[in-house]
C-alpha cells in the first residue's frame, strides 16, 4: 500500500471515529424520539440554594409542583443569552394564562458582575416569569456541576472579560427531574404545546 493511500485511510478512519463519538454523545442525552434516557436524566440537576434577582433565597424545593426551564448565562453575554431569553419569553407569551404553571431560571455563570440588582435590570427586558438567579462562586460552581454545565472566564485584550459557557436549555419536570434538552429552534406555539405536556 502506497503512503498516499495509507494517509487517506487514516484520515477516513479518524473521521468515522469522530462521527461515532458525536453520535454516541447525542444518544446519551436523548433517544431518536427526543425522550430522555433514564440513566442520563438521573445525572442532571439536583438540590440548590441560590439568590434571586430580588435578593431572596431560592431553592429547588421552591420550584416543585411545576415544570421549569433552566438556562445558564450572564448579563454581559452579547448574543446567545439574550436570544435564548427572548425565545423563552415568546413561549411564555404563547402559553397565555398557562404561563403561571411553569417557571424559568436564568442562572448566572458570572457572579463577579451579576449581582441581584444587575440580574433584575437585565431581565426587565424579558418575560417576568424568567427568574434571575445567582450566588457566590462556590454555590454557582456546585449548581453548574450538578447540571453538567461548562463555564470559563475568558480575558479580553482591553482588560475586560467574557464568559464561555454551555448554552443548553434544560427541561425539568414538576418533581425537579431532568426531562430533556428543550429546543428553542421551533415555532413558539410548538414549544408551548410541548411544555403543556408536563403540567
């Protein structure tokens, strides 16, 4: 076998291995129908005690009885966070009077800047059902670990910084158990109808 053929086979093998790895990760979170695999669902989420945008303590127990969405981000986020919060707000609008049967948590990954006052000001542009949640660095690290969220402070050239973070919306059921990643990439009416299944 000539060297060129060998290199081609190696590249092709690496590509196929990468595809299989990617496919396996997707299967760990959802099956082909979008329903969660039980083993994966038991490993996402858990108890927490943080502070909301009004400076009041909030725990996972406060959310029991209603399904809820969880999204990790930060107020200085330039694109993904405001877009996702806008899409969640649209879903709440489509729920109409049923909006009080579901909650949404926006958990900051930037405790240095995202005080309760900063969260409250930021979220005033979105549906009031979205609750801003923060805490000290250790508490947030614990919650992020429970939800398997990655985040990292990234310095910028001007001395400022941004945050790199996981941008998944988690759907939790009324008992606080993980259901599946919640897709915002569909019509708000469809997403609202999906949420109603968990009331």
